């Protein structure tokens, strides 16, 4: 079973979506994706870290992968108080 199919990821994804009330953390539109700000390929220890996960809409998620938003910008939005 792959990471994104695992029960643990599905549970964490649901928690992050609920934290953001289903809205994109960048633009406020309806969100659809939980994004790893620091990619799992770079640091897998952050895979389930709330401070590294952010809920985004499709457009902002694509922009994040194109580095239109910096990691610092996204990490500030992802910080859990």
C-alpha cells in the first residue's frame, strides 16, 4: 500500500482539511489538496507534521509545486498555533 492510500495519511488529510474548514489557506476558495510544504522526498520525517501540511485549492496547489509561493510563505500559513 502506498503512502497516500494508507489509513494514517487519509486520517491526517481529513484532520488538515477540517482544521482549514475546507478552505484554501492561500486564497480562501474551496480546497482540495493537502500539500507537504517540505516535500516528503526531501524530509520524510515531516510527512505527518501539522506544521508542514497546508490545505490548498487546485490552482494554489499547482502554484506551490511551481514554486510561485516560497516554502517560507507556505510554512507561515501552515503554522499551527
